C-alpha cells in the first residue's frame, strides 16, 4: 500500500490489459430480465469454443438459453448482466413457465 498525503493508506493501482475486457460480441444490451434456465452447479464459461475459460458462473445463476447443445455438450446462454457465453449443456435446468 502507498501512504497518502493525509495519513491514509492507498492500494497500489494496476492497469489491466486488453485481455481483461469482455469482447463486444459477448455482451447483450439490454440484458435480459426474464430467464429460461438456471445453472445447477458452478460452471466455467467460455467466450468462444476452444478458448480457455474466461470465468465462472455460480450455481443458481439465471440465464436465457440462446442455442441448444452444439454436439460437443456446450450451449450458449446470456446471464442477467448481458454476458453471452458458452457453458456445458448438462449444467442447465429449465425454469418453470411463469
């Protein structure tokens, strides 16, 4: 930590690289407010097939199913923040109709 002018300790800042940004193609605006499925377990998500996981969605996260299983056990969903990602198809449970 850095000591500030008035006796406060301030954290060191760090400039994040371009790889820390969510690609524009993976954002849906406005974000959905109605959902079709939820995650039954915490699940890594991917921006594109074949890439390393970009993060994790928590168990119970509500999502909208955009594309069905691609034959490789993956599907595309959008969460409540508007994040459009791929997750394992078997991690989803359909929500009851309203």
